[in-house]
C-alpha cells in the first residue's frame, strides 16, 4: 500500500519544522496534570481546595529499631507539597534527594555494635524528567466518596503521590515509593501548629499546658472529627507521621511499594474552607508569548503542508515566505551593524579641515 500524501508530506518537512512541532507537543505535555500539581488549586472529585498556606518545607522524624540485626534507622522526612525541595547548603547528589523531589526521606542507619552511621537519601514522591522518567501522578479522593465506613464521618480528602524509588536508578531491584497524605478537616487549625520549621519554638500558650492536657485535647479533637483509630503518632502537631511500611501495590500482590502515610489536620481541608491564599495566574504577557508561539508553529506547519500538496515544493521551499525566512539572519546582521554605527557615532572627516 502506498503511503498517504499527508504522511509523505510530514516526512518531507525540514528538520527545523519538525523540531517546532516536537517542542509544541512537549510544551503541552509538561503543562498536563501528570507532570505536577498546583497546591493552590487541588481538584478532588469536583471539590476545590487551596493548600497554598501549607507550602514550604516541613520536617518529621521516626526511629525504627531492629535489635535482632543490631540496626537502628533514624528517618527525617522533608515534605513540601507545593514545590520541589531545595538542597541543603553544601549538599551533594550523594546526600540529597535528586531535583524534582517533593517528599524526601533521609535514612540514617546505625550499626549498634560498631556505632558506624551511614546516611542515605530516599526519593519518595516527585517528578523526574532526567534519567529515569518518573512522574508524581498526584491523585486526590474525597473521604465521603471512598465508600469506606472508616471515612464516612470524616471531612477532607486523601492525596496519593508517586514517582519515587529506592534505589532510584535500579529499575530491576529498586522498590517503588509513594506517599499517602490524609488532609483532615479541622476548623480550629491552620495546619502549621507544631511546625518544625519554626526552629522548635512553641506555639503561643503551649507553656501553660502539660503533656497530659495536650493528649486529652488531641483525643477530644479526634472524637469530634470522627477520625478512625490509626497508628499516627500521639502528637498535638497538625502534621503527624502515621507509618512507613512496605505494602502490596495497587497493581497486584506480586508488586510491592513502600508507603509513607501522613495525617494533616487543617481548616483548608474543609469543603467550605476560606480561600484566603492568593493564587498565581499567568499574566497577559505570558499568555501572549504562548499564543504567539503556538500560532506561529501552526502557521508554518499548515503552510508547509499546503505548499507540498498544491505546488509539490520540497526542502526550504515548503516554508511559507521561505525567502524572507532565509533572509532573517542577514537582516538582523545589517540592523546590528547600523545600531553599532549609530552608537559609535561618525568617524573622522578624513584629511580635510575647515579654512
């Protein structure tokens, strides 16, 4: 069967024009929801949530001891749901999670016999476009639509974030990582209570409370929220650690995934939450550049296709106004020379002098 006219025309296009089409498709793919998500505009089954106030790096800690093998694992979790984490000062690729990570675990392994310690960064969730192409693939689900009895009395939503693996570059033996964060509606909390990025400073009024009062308050809050019994740490902080275990992956029991589970209590997880965080929108100039770029690409592609089918043009003759496009470098060169001459001013008047 002979190839179609349109497919033949596409293969005959100049490489520069094919590059324009490729860049256009790449631009559109990178703006899709799979590449990343905007924490100020989270859509969970038709419900909008603005978590911009919760942006910025947050820390959690967990110690996992395995006395039978004389090992202790001290984990520090860095979390930023709004943007990729920045490296610490002096960090290297051996001590930091790779660029694009939103949730990173720093695993400090200690040999209890020799007291030797090693540090290993673990990418849990993020978008990685270099090397192994992995996306965060964020998924959001309302509690009231899960169909689970445990979620029936709760308000808020569950976020599932992917992209991580450990070891990251080992596609055969590496274990996939994911994070499941339950954003629970609590009208009395901003979500920043107990935030470690405040350098451990206590919130106002904490000095007047002892540990028993904090636990009682947390227990009362759990009952009022209808929160199910969980393994979350007993803490009055809004962001709480709930587990970091290996589980069966959603694809089937033959595949495993290690899951970091967190609970985040905040008023911004309420469906009637105040939307008091300003959203960032692209300005007129940004939209103008995008539309101009796409319009130019569409004009060149369509014009080349038309020239091929109507006139049988080949090579540079495919491009509409090909002569003018080829002359652009020379026109720019002439303009630059004229600008340079204007800036430098006229030269000497030769050997003549006024009498």
